[in-house]
């Protein structure tokens, strides 16, 4: 495939997922290997995954096994990233509520991201006001009331508002200012309802820093971050995919995230998604290497990238690979193999390296 811009959609892969309630599926690990029933020792950094049971997004019957496997990992976490009005505007999404309930049963760290856009499409129109941008006062009120209800009810440890928001800064900088106004108001309301909840926005590092040359991203959009009042950010969330800039995982420099750190100082960093693809799927033939060894190498580079930084969490994108929903969509070809198990359920070599990864 010719080097240059690929047709990527880096919005969260979990936006379309419908998560089953606590207890669905077996809580036995669905693999060909024995379970490890040892109790993990707590450390300071959450190491998690986006919701990715075996068979997803076509089958969620293995959610219980997924919860159980992650809960056995040291400081294991699970992130739900979905639409703020998935269960109706103003109503807490059932999937987000289910994650919190499951975290009590399986004892993993729950992480939630309430999204409001996918690609160039916004989801801010509501029945009482169909204006689809951040000038919509009704949407702002309903979104904030949902966030407060969620915070007050569940006291979540981590809550993010918006995913890869820098894309909207590029799309509509003037309305982005309205978004910042909403964020500030919602932040204060959430902290009033649940003072210990860590709140922040999420950006895509490569797009914001202009370091995604293999995807045509060479213009920085730091204004997306700099528009924020850092005193109203408890942690800065970033999705990090260096394969969009480096053809080999071993080439990623330890200074990779320094441009972010220089702008936020000691503010905690949450890597909400990261990883490296293990396979070339669907004949995509991307300009970066795809192999299981590349994943192992990337983990060593990730360790160097995070060294000396105030890291709160690191989420590998998926535990199990996405199933092809039909037609080998670009999203599946690019991100399905950014997983620590393969399509048969076997552990990739990076699995054990991930268990010992320690920040």
C-alpha cells in the first residue's frame, strides 16, 4: 500500500458496543490454558483494556470470562467508551452502569468515557432541541445532569468527557470553545457530586501533536489541550498509536510523549488506548510493521516513553481481537489485531510481557 494518508477512523472502537449486564457468560476464562487464581498485588498504575471479550462485537456471551481474566491481572482495569445518550438523553447509559456493577463483583478498576462525537458526526441533538452542536443548551443540561447522576450514584474512580476531542478542535474551533465551557461546568458539578472521582478529557496524541506522518497528520493541534484550564483537569487522557508515525516499533523514541509532558507538567497522564498491531489483516498492507514480536518490542518502548512521567493508567486496546462484522471494514483491518490474544484465543507473546509491565 502506498505510504501516506490512510482512511482511518480513530474514534473509539467501543462506541457501537452494547455491553451485557453483570454475570452474562461464564466467569471461567475461555482459553485452552489453566486459570491463574492467585490474588494480584496492588500497584500504583491501572493496566487495563477496552471492553473486548472473545467474540466481540458480534457476541458478548463471554463477558463474565473477560471480567474474570482482567480481574486476575495486577491492577487490572476495564474501560467502557460509549455515547453519552446511548440509553436516552439525560439517562445514564446502561452499559456504563453495568460496568460499575461488574467492577464490584469482579474487583477490577472501572474506567468510563462518555463520548459525544464519532468522526465528523456529533451527537448533541435531543428531542427538545435538534441543534447538533455545543450551542444546544438543552443537550448541555441533559448531558450534565446525566454525568452528575452517574457520579453521585456510582462514585466512579475515573471519568472522561469526550474521546479524541482534538479532532473536533480541527473541525470547528469556534464551537470547541462552547465545548470547553460545557466541560468546565460539568467538571465542577461532577466534583461536587463525587469529589474523589478523577475527571479529564481524552485526546489522540498523534493528531494533536502532528506526529502521525504515516497517516498524513503533520499539523499540530495543541490548541485543543491549551484551550483547557488545567486546574479543571485531574488527568489528561490520551490515545497513543505510534505506528501512525513510525514504521517499526523499535524506532519509537523514549522522548515520544515529551511534547505532552512539557505542556502539562506533573499533571497525571492516562493512556486510555495504546498498542501495536500483530497481523496484516484483510490485505491492508500498512506502511508499519505488523507482527507479534513488534508488540513485544513496543512494550519496551512504551516503558521508556512513560519513564519519569506521572502515569495514572495504561490501557492496551483489546484483550481479544475484534471479529469481522462483514466486508473487512478498515476499522477491523487496522485495529483488530491490537490485542493480546489471537483469534483462536491463544495468548500472544506480548501477553506475558504485559503482565510484568510496571510503571
